[in-house]
């Protein structure tokens, strides 16, 4: 939306999926391509799974199952809000692997975003900072809830 141009508006809703798909391509390089890890696999190692975290849709203009249906790939885990899980159970469709082999197209989306004036490094920095802040708040809430439970348990003894 920032660029306001037809080219920019045509990219709306595509950056997050492109980013995740490029991250998966990097994951594949480490765990499926590199000879070093192949040797570890032969020795019994199990690869870490890629995690798609909190894949609820925030923009009501997008399908409510977008980030579940469009982030299906081997060796991945998808965590989502209950509302998204219910929506996917109700009307979601698994279309098979929607991620593998999409790195080139995803990079093209990034190139187009840059061409319309989107500062991707700045966007990534802001999103990372906001994400860390949210996890820190959740962590502190968990610590406080745990401390309250421990205090309550101590009073019952």
C-alpha cells in the first residue's frame, strides 16, 4: 500500500509468503543439500523442523486460512491461533507442498517490492524488533503467572 502505484498494490499480501518461502529455501540448503549434514543424517541425526509461528491472518481482506494453506512443506511445523485452526478445519484445503521450489519466484517478489520503493531491510528490522518485544511480553506474563501459581501452591501447604 505504501507505494500507491498499481505495481505496488499488486504486491499486497505477497511479501510474507515470499519471505517464508525464501527462509525455507535456506533451510533446505542446510538440511537437504549440504554434504556435511548428509553425513550427519547417515549417522542418525534428525533435522530440525522449520517453524511457521502464529500464522493467523490479521488483514480481513485475505483468506483466513492463507498462511496455513500456502505454507505447506515437508519438515515444517505450523503454530496458529485457535480461530485459524477452526477456520482451516472448517474450510481449509491442503494443496500439497506449496513452498518447495518457490525460491526464484519469491526472490522476484522481493525484487519487485524493492523496485516500488519498499525498504526491505528496514521492514525486516521493524518486524524483528516488534516480534521480539511481543515474545518478551509473553515470556514475562508466563513468568508472572508461574510465580503466582507457585505462591498459591506454597500457601496451601
